[in-house]
C-alpha cells in the first residue's frame, strides 16, 4: 500500500481534528497534548514549533525525541487494521496515535491510555 500521501500530510492540519474528536466527548486539548508528548517525547515548546512549521507526519515522527518504549502495549483495531500487525513503522506510529486519541474519546482514563 502506498502511504506517501498520508506521510506528507501536515500534522498541524490533522491536530485540530484530534482535539475536536476529544472535545466532542468531554475531553480536553491538554489531554490530547499529554498523549502526543507521552508517545513522542516532545515538549510543549518543540511541539508548537512543529505545528507552526506545518511539519508533515514523516518528519514529525522522524524527529520525535523518543518514541515511548511502552508503545508495544498499544493493541487493537484502528481503521480496520490491528495496530500491532502494521508492518510499516511510520504507519504503525501514526495509527498508535489514532488509537490513543480514540481511547481518549471513548472515555478511558489517562492511566490506561498511557499504559501505566
């Protein structure tokens, strides 16, 4: 499957949709940010710079300070695919984020979402 189009999408263009999805279910932008920081190791300042620069998904994950070592605990189905079975690493990372935002919107506690 050719995922180039997804990889070149601006993270800043998708980010508001993550927030909107969470807020529709009574969650907050701060919780979305906490998930992103947990997954990637970014801090608020670096993250804001990436948003301002309209960084694409490929660069967003390539420059992440540290992908959380607990990502292997993220399992389940997102967009019809089991995240743990996605072979392309970048697509798997994107789907990990999608899965975590879904869990937030479904009302899971932050401890469970962040695999504590």
